[in-house]
């Protein structure tokens, strides 16, 4: 047993029965990427690009973007990097793409929706990504935030492919996209669940509102149902479904996510060893059983309790 646990503390993510689950990191600046590049991981599951766009009056130039993206891709040469296109709006207003006065910014023109009015910003970003990818040895993929419909997913995939980017996905962080995950996934190569926003929108609870923490608990069975719908679509179509929200960094919840059909987990670098360890201590079938227990609960606390009681004691 000691040997098995030691083996699970390092190397690529695997369940106890050898089913691969890619363990990836979230990064949001060049400095974070350089630091995270030194940590053992299979790459970046969420490269947030807002840092380049915030606190300025105009969008960064293509050249400026190429320089930053190249630095991040170089830190992960030989590994995958999933770059998320600009997620402007809501808590990240940017004068060159977002409306100044929206009554409900979280439900407004944010994420991919901003490309309707400012298509040149997204086009420039994809141009920069393609150029930076050409110059480095990373396996670069892109995904769009705040996709609600299959048509939006198809439109984004077509645009990214026009720019020469081979692997294209979208985030599933709007309940509509999770409910219709099969149709969304049909138009792209992969999806990644953004559980922070998916919880906010499923529970109608502002993710910044501390008073609503109980509703925003990622163990909410309603959130798990949306993950299940997405995971089932991925298994049916044979396409990867990742998680890049905070939920992926909770070792017990990570087991549940894998049991729901999730094939990669992206998190803060510091969370990786514990998640790797938890996975290595459970077979995929055990993860499926934990997922069944969680979804059978009536509330978040009950789901967590049931999984804690049934999981290996060291998790
Ligand atoms: C999410 O919504 O879960 C996510 C990963 O994106 P962000 O936290 O940047 O909105
Ligand atoms: Mg989000």
C-alpha cells in the first residue's frame, strides 16, 4: 500500500486502476506561468489572459500579446497550454470592449459576447496566439468564456480555425451550455467547466457575495447534475471534458468530478499533489460510486459528508 501511495504522489494523474486524468494548472500572468512551469503538471488547463487587457484605455497590440503568450508557452514547452480568450465584462470592465452602464453586468455583454461589438479584439488575440504558438514547442489550444449556445461554440471554433489554431474548445459556465452539452461539444474539440460561474448562474447567487457562500458551495447537488450532463456528453462523443474552476482543487470533489466523466482537472499549482494523491487511491468505478452518493444527497453538506465517509480515509 505504501508503494502505491508513493507512486500516486508524482507523475501524470491516474486513478488507482490506471485511468488517466490530466492534472493541469491555472495561470493568470507571465510570472505565475514561469513559477508554475517548474511544478510537476501536464500543462496549463486555464491561461487567463485578462492581465494584458485590464487597467488600460485601448487593447494591447498584437506584438505585445505575442511577447507575453510566447513567454507563457515557453514555460510549458512540450506540454499543453489551454489559453482562454478575453473574458471582459462583469467584474472585469474594459472600456474598449464592454458597455459602461449595464444594470446586471454578470448577465450582460461579457466574455465571448463582447466579440459581437468588438470583433477586432478577438481577431487580434487569435492572431497573436497563433503566432506565439508557432514560435514555441507547447501544444497550444484555445477556448472561449461565457458560451451559452451551440451556435456560439461553432462560430468561435470556425474563427479560431481560420486563424490556424488546431484544437478549439469552449468553457461550460452557463447552465444552458451544460444542459445542452452534447450539442455544444459536437461543434468543438473539448469543453472545460468553469465551476465558479456555473455555480453562480445555477444558484442565481453572485459569486462575490460573501453572504451567499452556502449557495455557492460547489458541492451543491444541482451543480453536480450540470457537471454530470456535461460529462455524459463527453463520454458519449469521446471528447474531453475538463474542470478549471475552484472545484477541481478539492481532492474529495475531484474524485466526484472524475466519477461524473471529467477527464482533466486544472487548479492552483499548490493543490496538485493532494488531488493526484486522492485519484491514485481510488479506481474509476469507485469515483463513479462517490458521484452517485453525492448526487443522491439533498444538499451540499450532505453530499460532502457522504463522499467523505465512503472515500479512502487518507483523502
Ligand atoms: C470559472 O468561472 O469557473 C472560471 C474558471 O473562470 P473565472 O473564474 O475566470 O470566471
Ligand atoms: Mg468564469
